[in-house]
């Protein structure tokens, strides 16, 4: 079985595929691998949204459940993740249609973050997201968080 450029040198393969596209040589494209890579790029955007939501939601929970530990670091993490999520959605508007699912998946991961970084246990935490989409992205929420 012959080893393809895709398997030997992915970087070179991407350059070659780009050149073939630019030259309109569609019959010479590695369509199977090209399709797989394009699909993978879309999945990466969804995964990034979920991961950023996990960090944001985990910190919102920590802010709410551990008021005595609130500080600049948590506040700025919340602010940063909101900005990064908004930028990601601005650059990929179709992610909006996936937002509800991403919030649910991100919340699950956020619960893990809270359990890892605090003494709180699963039984102490809500099992479903307690924040509305508006609250998640509102710079003035929570009210006691000075931005």
C-alpha cells in the first residue's frame, strides 16, 4: 500500500492542495482527506466555543458559590472569556445556532472545573446551567462584579 503525502508530510500536503485549488486542478485534489480536514476545522470551532463556555460558566459558579474568594483574577477570567466567545461567534456566526447545546456541554465541563479548583463536590452544585444566555454574556452580571 502506497503512503500518501497526507500521511508523510501534512504541511506539504496542505500547500499542495491549496495550490491545486488556486490553479483550478480539481481532479488532482485529495478529496477524501480534504473533506475530512474541512469537517475537522468546523468541529474545532465548536470545541473552542464549548471550552470557553466551560471556563466562563465555571468561574461564574465559583463567583456565586464562593463569595469570600472573589477577586481580580476571577473577574478578569470572566471578562476575557466573554470577549473571546463574542469574537469567536462574530467570526463564525453559524455557531449561534449551536449555542444552547454548547452552553449545556460547556456547563458540564464547567462543573468539573469547579470541583477541581474548589472544595465543592458534585452534590453541592447545580446539575443544569442556572444562567440565561443573557446573563452569560452580560458584562453587568453578576451585579456585584465590578468590571
